[in-house]
């Protein structure tokens, strides 16, 4: 009788473990799918925002480009001086980062 009871317990325990394992696998698969979907959705949204931003920047650049080129043609020394100042500042920032 004890042996029969022990076998029944083992069978019940095995069935319970199988059910729990099956349920955990199903939950894990559902969570993995949900995460993959969320990541895809976020990535698509981010890509759309980046595309819109780049389109706007390109449009503004194309609007301002003739003015910038005219200014550079009219004031080449000012442009050169400005570029030298910017280069000096960037070099200083680079030096402070490496120190």
C-alpha cells in the first residue's frame, strides 16, 4: 500500500512538474514575443523620427546654403578666422579629455 501511494505521489509530482514546465515555457515564449514586438515598435518609431529630422535638416540646409556661400565669398577672411577659432576650441577640448 505504501509503495502504491509513493508511486501515485511520484506520478502526481511528475505531472505537476511537467505542467509547471509547460506553463513556464509558454510564459517565456509570450514574454519573448512581447519584448521583440516592443523593441521592433520602438526601433521603427525612432527610425521614423530620425528620418523626419534629417529631412527637415536637409531642407533647412538647402534653404540656407546660398546665403552661407554668398557670405563665405564676400568675407573669406572672417570665415577663415572663425574656422581657426573653432579648431582651437576643439583642440582645447580634446586636450582636456586626454589629460
